[in-house]
């Protein structure tokens, strides 16, 4: 059973992360399903743009600790979103954590409701936001990113917009996105693809330069003693041993 829903209306494909029991965590299966769905969009001339959204109360809780994707598969998925020759637009009405924020950063436009919350929780389980830094570092405010990377604090949609993680937010995310979708429907497919290449050039430079090293770093950290303790503590709903 697929973990990603698919709908098509007036040139816009909506891909829906659909594993709500697991808070749409990035499992190996979900990453593979989303990659396959995006590949289908890339090869369909009838697709003008892609909206990435979710079921349930979480956009994505980050890596699935019980069935994590291989680091190179996650890096490939993020790059696939950046390279897709159609705009990818995130629509968030729930919580986004850790690797889920990498999906947001890879998207060209991201909008959220005022009920959404965000956190880079990697440091709290003994790892680092390594792979997701590939799209994040070129697109977000470095001072804000330093605070949130280093502390794992929860923050709201207003802060996410200020730092560049989101494009916009509002009480009704669909109202926020209405002019965006109207705009891409009025745009030439050729012009959209060429303009996206201009906008993503610096992001792709970071992938070319750093993806291999960060993939190795992610694998090393996830196999460490700190990560084992952090993930065990998370699953047991207790503080890890290093908390003072």
C-alpha cells in the first residue's frame, strides 16, 4: 500500500504524505514512494506544478527511527525535489520536525497554517541535521538557523517565515496558496522550468560540493552510541542520559 496519495486538477498534482499513524515519518517506504511519484510528475507534460501536503496532524515527524531511509536515498529525494522541472509547493497544516523540514526547504515555495509548528530535533537524539542542511543553508537566515539547529527549540510559522523556511503563512493555508497556484497555472511551462533552474543553482551547488560528505556524516552519526541512546530515550519517552 502506497504511503503517498496522488490527485490531479487543472495542471496541479497534489502529492499527499499519507502515513498518519506514524506522523508521516520518513521511512524507507515513504521516501521510495515519494521519489516514484515525483518521477512520474517530471515525465508528465500535463503537470504545471506539484503541491506536497499531508494527512493527519503532522506534515512529517522526520526520519522514521524504526525504519529509517538510507542516507543516500534521502539525499537523492531532496535533490529530486530541487531539480524537478516544475515548481514544488509545500502545503503544511500540521507539525514538521527534523527531516520533514528538509522537504520544506527543498520545495520552491512553502506555506503553512498558523497552527503549524517546527523544530530541528536532531541534536536531542544525538545526531545532526546533516543532509537537510543541503537545501537549508543556501535558503535560510544563518543566525536563526544556528539557534534552531543547536537547541532543537520549537518555533511557529511566523518565525519559520522570517528565517526563510516558509514563504508565507496564514489562518487558511489554502487562501494563502490560491494566488500562487493561479500564478503557476498562468505561466509558460518552459518559463517555469528555466526560472526554477535560475533559482536553484546555488542549492544544487551545495549538493554537488557537500552531499557525499554529509551522507557519510549522517550514516556515521546514526550508528553512534549517542544516537542509540537518543533514539531509545525518544521511543521510551524519557530524557537521554546526557541531559543535565
